[in-house]
């Protein structure tokens, strides 16, 4: 897709724009005035049968517990970050990208960045916290323009 006027068009080099949530993400190549989605990563939902959780009470009558759903959600997030790491590393190896622009929720942005190899982390030019996976790519470019100006 042609990048509309007034948005960063990356005429001189190619960059990656990575937009992710906790369990899904989209990767775009931008360069030469064009924007193209080159990958979509989605974790399949892990099925579980017990939503009741584990509850215990102490001798003082205080009870607490953990939810299996919380464990499943954490596992899904970890699997997504691993898939994203592999996909981005593969794309970087096969292309000539000078910069990466990363959009990730605040609760997972550090895990996402830390999962990347140093060669990928070194070209992250901008990171914006928030879940923008469902936003139109030109809206994401508009946020980039606003952050960089």
C-alpha cells in the first residue's frame, strides 16, 4: 500500500514496524513510500478444563489461591513472545532493515524487547506502549510521526 502524504514514508531505507498485543502481532515493512504487512502472528487459544482454581486456607482462617487461567494466560503470552522473537529474527536475517519501530502493551513491552537478540535490540529506534494490533497501519504511522516530531 502506498503511504499517504504527511506520514513517515522511509524513502531512503527499509524499516520494520512491529505492532503487538499480549497474544498476537503484526509486522510491517516500510520503505520507498510503501507499507506492506509481511507477517501476522497469532497464538492459538490454550484449552483448559478447570476454571475453579486452587484454594487453601491457613490456620488463621485467611484463604487464598491461584487460578489455572492465570497460568494458561502467562503460558500463552510466553509462547507468543517466543514466536515473535523467531519471526523477527528470521525477517531481519533475510532483509536490509535499518530501524525497528515497536508498539507493545506496557505489561509485556520489556519481555518483548528482552527476548530479541542484541542485533535486533540495537536497531529499535522507537517503542510506544499500548495495544494497537487492531489499528489501521496508517494510524500506526501517524502515531510514529507524532512520537518522532
